[in-house]
């Protein structure tokens, strides 16, 4: 089992290093992409406005990270923040219309990378990998919950 865990760690670290080292995204950081994706999905679903706290929950980013990311994104014209009319303490975050092409370009880039993975694994292999990643994520979440 130890050898298996070491092999998994090597593969996991290798993928993470590859993603960070090769700047797979052109215009957004990986964290900005996570935020844009959450805002875009909310927008497309026609859901209610999103708060920074909700974004933290969806992306698993810390509040301090989220504040830094949102400030940077706002200064670059990607998002806008607005206060709730009902409760002035609540701040909503929205993806700006002008930012959609930038996000969609990055999204297509990521889909291209995933297409290359699908080509290498095949449809069945990709489904299996997706299920395995989902299972691994759930296991990691259970482990983290037990630790706290």
C-alpha cells in the first residue's frame, strides 16, 4: 500500500506541477478561473446573486484568498461588486458582460486540454477517470472532515 500511495502522490504532484509550470491558462490564474466558472454557472442558471462567502464555499478558497482574488479581478474589469439593498453588509459579486469573452476563451482552452486527455484515454477511460476523481475528492473531503 505504501508504494501505491507514493505512486499516487507522484502522479498527483506531477499533474499539479505541470498545470502550474506550463501556464495552461493565458489570461486568468487558476483561482480566477474557479471564481469565473462559479459566477458563469450561476449566471447561466439564472440563479440569485452570489456573495464572496458563497464563492469561498463553492471554490474551497480561503476568505483571505478570495478577497485578494476579487480585488484583482475587479481592478481588471472582470467582475463587479454591489451591496444588497436589503442588507448593506451583504456584497454581491457578478461576472461583467465584458469579461465573458475572456472567460469563454480560457474555458475553451481548458476544454482543449481535456479533449487531448479524452483522446488519450478514450470515452470509457475518461468516464472511469472522472468517476475516480470524484471518488478521490469525496475521500479527501471525508479525511479532512475527520481531522477537524
